[in-house]
């Protein structure tokens, strides 16, 4: 992965975190849930989607990108649309969904 692409992806993760903080989805406390025996995608049986984004997705994506191991595809924006489509918070979450879709586009476009 080239340096510009790495920067774009890392910047997008910062934007996602900033948006989560702005709308109150980012928590300052640490997570103490054992996710090792999770049986569902996105660890839905253990974590809320926001917790998964904060404690699993963002740190792992950041680490993978920094180590030139970015995933070959991403569908986190699609998952977010499904997640927030059923919630009354859908309008406040739309900017977050847009950022997650932009992250997907950056990942998926690099592998086209």
C-alpha cells in the first residue's frame, strides 16, 4: 500500500472516531467483555455496534493499515446502514454511516 493510501485510510478512521465522539457514541471507559467466544458477526452477541466500532474495528483497522495489512474488502458501511435502519437514531447516525461507507470505498477501490 502506498503512503498516500495509508494516510487516507488512517485519516478516515480519525474522522469516524471524531464523528462517534460528536454524536455521543464514543465512550471513554475501557471495555471488559470477553469477546473470544462470540458466535455472531460483528460480535453482536457481546457488543453493541458502537462498542464493536470503538473497541474492535477501529483499533484493528488502524493496526492493519499501519502494518501494510489492510483488508482486501470492507462492508462496515453496509453493516452500519442495517444497524441504524432499525433505530430511531438513524438521522443522527447518517454522517457516521457516510464515513464508514467512504472507508469501504477506499478499501474496495484499491482492490478493483
